[in-house]
C-alpha cells in the first residue's frame, strides 16, 4: 500500500510539473526577450531588462523547482523497502529536502533583490546570487548522497539481503543440483 501511495504522489507531482510548465509556456513574452542589439559590438546582443524577462515566470519557476525536489525525495523513498522507511529515514530525507529548498530560496531571493535594487555584494568573487549558485546548489545535493552512502546498509541493501541473494544465486547456479 505504501508503494502505491508513493507512486501516486510521484504521479501527482509530475502532473503539477506539467501544469507549471504549461503555465510558463502560456505566459506572454515580454518585449526584447531575445535581447537588443549591442551598441558597440555588432554580433553581440545585450540582455535588456532582467526584471521584465524574469518576473513574469519567477513564482512559477520557483514552485517548479520545489516540486522537482519533492519528487526527487519521493523517488528516493521509493527505492527503499517500506519496512525500512524508519522515522530517522524520513527525518533525514526531509532535512535534505529542506536544505535544497533553503538554498534554492536564497538564490532566488538574492537574485530578485538584485533586480529590485540593482546592487549586490560580492561573495568569494561573485555577486551574491551567483555565489549561491556556484557554491551551494551542488552542495545541497550532498545531503542526498550522504543519506545514500551512510544509510546504504540500513535502507537499501543490508547484509541479510546480500546473504539471501547469494543463496538464491547458489540455488540456481549451473553447479547446483536441480530438483
């Protein structure tokens, strides 16, 4: 039953993604979406007004990424036997999701703040929003990796699973007596 519930949640999240993508595709394009001719360099195009290009779909894009993170968590949980989905497992998975959403929120917020004010601080050689992207987006995924690496024997493939697998292989190997 838990597997079915989880697959239905994954399906629902996929449908929400389709809806969000459709809404983004139906959002009217702002003027100069492809940029404007650069004043100095003939073959170059200048981006134009960043707010005009970003803000019409900003909330949809933010929610889309949160839904993607939720779907990743559900798919990871689907790979774990229902009996092994302990409270600790769900807490760690929720913490990984929370970290991903936090980093995504900080990136989006810092970019929107830059668009509103035109000013930004520099962090380790990059504007704040770029720093969130360069230094933390990929780090947020390390929580999922750590959960997999350190929880592998507990959640994915235990020693008992390995022993049972070896017995099955031995039972059906060509050298084994067939009966």
